[in-house]
C-alpha cells in the first residue's frame, strides 16, 4: 500500500529529498536502445528543461540531478520561505502553467486582476 506525500515529506524535519524516477523495463529515457537500435539522446534536454520548469512552479531548488538511460535522480530542497510568500493568485497562475485552464480558475484570476486594476485608479 502506498503512503501519501503528506506523510512522506515533512519540511519541518528536513527540506532536502532524494527523488528517483524510473522507466519500465526495456524502455529508455535517453541514450542508445539496444533492442531497437534507436538513439534517444535528444530527450535528455527535454527532461532537464521540464525539471527546471517544475522546480520554479513548485518552489523547489534543484541541488543536483543525473539523467541516465532509464531513470533519473534528483536532490531537491523545498523553498518554504518562497512558498509562504505566494499569494492565492500566484498559486493559481503557477498551476495554470502546467494544466489547461479550468474555467473557474481562469475566471478567478481574471476577476482578481481586474479588481487590482480598478483599485489603483483614482
């Protein structure tokens, strides 16, 4: 049975975590695949760029990473100070960077941005 992230990750104890993500057997993230003879080295850049994008969105510092042929390792630090400073609008806009905009979230952001614009007008 799996354990929820709420129980696995406790930033009060330590903000540093070692994360491993593996592909299924005989599947290759990058490098030469001996079974079909294809080279997937171009995917390494995709993976690194995605890691950087997700780190910004989730207020995480990437301390170290290694991308191998069928798995990668990350050493991450949770930036709790930056996370505490985020407003509700910032959280929603970060979420919308990753996922298609749910009409309620888009409408909320639109209304809050409009209200900020009107609030500053004399």
